[in-house]
């Protein structure tokens, strides 16, 4: 049902991403899935690098946020088998590589919030943080992590 909704909204879940080091993309403990910081990889590559508000536009950052969100959902599906097991999106945290003076981190993360609500309805409503940072891994403009309650 959730995957059909994703398709109906015009999206497709990508292949799950592999971790580049000794940690899990998703760790499930007592009905809570903790999704590691996820980059906007497309076919194993970052489509854009740099800082939002300098070399990356606000619109480009919003598209990268959408990609991160779909990557997180693909990783979650791989771990739990079906996105229909999601009981509630609890919290998302977005890290945005920001140029000095860039203050629209919330606008960047609104894309993830809106997408999760469009996909999951009320189960998609969540707490959120949008953090500007000067340097990011791999020079990615956006990284997002998520905490999700799931059915056991």
C-alpha cells in the first residue's frame, strides 16, 4: 500500500545503499528503526557537491533532500521488509552544508517533511531538526537521518 502511494506520487524507491564503513544503514531496536545519516546518492554517486547558498542552489538542495528521503525509505524497506510496517515517523534530522549567511535550512528540509507526510499521511508527521554545518562528508550538500516506529 505505501509503495503504491510512492508510485502514485510519481516516485520510485531506489536500490538500497550500502554502508561505506563499519556501521548499519538501519538499526532496529525494540520497535524503533534508527536510520543512519543518508546521502543523496544516485547510482552510487553524488549528483551535486558543495555548499548550499554558494555552489549549490536552494532548488538543487531541495531535490537532493528528496533523493535522501527516498534513499532512507529504500534502506528501511530492505531492513524491515515492507514500508507498511511503519507505525510513525518519529523524527528526522537534516544537515545542510551551508554557505556563510545561508539561513534557509528549514526550507531545504520542508521537502523531506512534506514528502513523508504525502507518503504516510498522519503517520508521516514528525519532529524535526534542520542544522546548517560548514563541512560535510564527501562534500555532500545534504545528509538526513530518521527515527521510525515500526511494527514488530
